[in-house]
């Protein structure tokens, strides 16, 4: 994609989708119109044409596409005035931050949690269906069906559809936070491609988190999520080498971390932690990692304690995995127990999650001196992995394991 068009896509996609959605009341019409408008823009650029303001051109084109779509539907006479008045359209685009509004739309209580997150990733971020499928550890066909059912559920609501009111937003706050966390997770480690991270999604997650804190400044979970994202972004600049090779927390140059952002994140985490919610506790864990001056000074006991509390309020598999990894750093005596616990987690979730378990197993096995077991776990972690940067990291670890002198009979 042309770089200028790619930038416009990241900035204008949610605005275009949101404005058409408000006017038409149809997620399908909004998404189809935006897709067609950007496709036409790509064709123009490929043909050598240049547009001074891509965002404005795409917005106008999407509006015309929406009119053409609605012309074939019975609702045309009702919806046309909303789409045909430029003043109304311009006001809608310029005065509202449709990104957060679209998150609240996707968090409609008519939908299941999986549908809510999938729909938000699709209509807010424009994430391809295949990438959403990888995020959930399922097939593109399954996600496509899930998205279709979500759109149909909203469409069946008929006249009750409206842009979420303040009361709706308050009711959907918890789900909105979970959805933004999903965007953050996808940005932290891209599903596929050559780069470790997806900067567009990371930036969007930060924008959404800041917007939601501006709306709910006293909500501890909103503060916790923002703290978690701020701390992750502060450390993100040092997560790879200059050529894109991923680094572990034990390897990174901590002097490259954004200290001002870390201080801001730690302050937010301190405000959130008394609430004891899932995002507040995760922010506390991130804060302990961020405040350790060296890897050796990491307070694994405190981190393990926070994971224990997190397991009680959010007993998710990813939390169990994090807790096992944290306890494995408490001493050599914990390594054998960690291997047993990690293997017990295998096969319970998705293939994607099993890859994460095998990656953790490789690290634990290496630390206990079991080189062959570590190599085998690393091979299993690599199977099906689509992120080239992650695969490069696994390759580097495999080389290290092969070169290390034999020091164990395991």
C-alpha cells in the first residue's frame, strides 16, 4: 500500500466508518463503503494520480458509495437525507472522535464477548479477518461467520439502533476496556509480518485508553489499562535491535526506555492498584518490571504475589501462564515444578496459545540445563508462527542452544 494511503487509512478509516454508521445504522454498509472508497483510492494512486487530501477524497467517495448501496434498499428514503447533506456530514467527521464511539458500538450487549472484540478489531482498526482469526486461534471462516452474526444481531435491533449514549457507554465500559486491551495485545506482538510489533495498533490502543480515561478519570480499571499501555510503550523502543531482532527483558538496554513515560505509567498504576481489578494488577506487574534497574534486580516475589491476586479476579489461561513463568524465577527449586505445570496447560486452548506455552517451556528447560528438551520445545513453538521477527528470535536461541557445551545429561 502507498505510504500516504496507508497513513490515511490508519487515521480516516474509523472516521469514515463511524460517520456512515451513524447515518445508515448499518455496520455492513459502513464497512463496505469504507472498503470500496479506499480500494478506489488505491487504484487512483496505482494509475499515477495524486490526491491532495486523501482523507477528504475517501470520505466523499465513501458517502457516494453508501448512497448507491442504500439506493437498492427499502430504507433509502429514510436514510438518504442523512447522507446527502454535506454540512451534517462534515460536522460528524470533524467534531467527533469516532474511534472510541465505534468501540462502544462494537460492545453492544446483544453480542458475545468474542463477537464484540472481533467486530471492534474489524470496524475500528480495519484488521483483516485472517489476522483476527490468528488472534483468536481459529480459522478465518469461523471469524467471518462470527462477524456476520454480530452485524446481523445489530441489524435485527432495528429502530433501537443509535449511536451509544452516555448511559450506554457507562454500561459497556468494562467490555470496552477488554476490547482496547485486545487491540493493545495485537499491537504488542503482530500476528504476522516482518516486524515484531504493529505500531498502528499500538498507537490506536494508546489513543483509545487515553480517551476513555478522559471520559472516566476516576475509574481504577481505566487508569490501570492506560498505565499498562503507557509502560509497554515506554519499553517498546528497546524491544528489538537496530535490525529488528527481538530482545528479552534480560537482554534489553534499559537506559533506552522512555523514563518520563515510565514515571507517568507508574503514577497511573499507583492510582489504579487500590482498585484491585485485572488491569490495575497487570499495571502493577508491568510497573515492577519497569522500575527494576537491571534484570537481576527484578522483584519476582512481588510479581508472583500480584499474579496470585490477578488469578483470583481474572482466572484466564494467559494469567496462569504468566504466574508459572514468574514463579520459575524464584529459585532453581521452582524450575522442575514449572515444567510440569506448563505441560499440563498444553492442549487446553488454541494452537496459538500452545505455541506460547512451548516458548515458555524452552526458556525454563534451558535454565534448568535441559538443552535437548529446550530445543524440542522451541521447534514446537515455531510451528505455525507467522511473525518473522519472532521466528528469527527462535532461530537465534536455537543456535545458542546448539553451541553451548553439554553440561547436563537431561
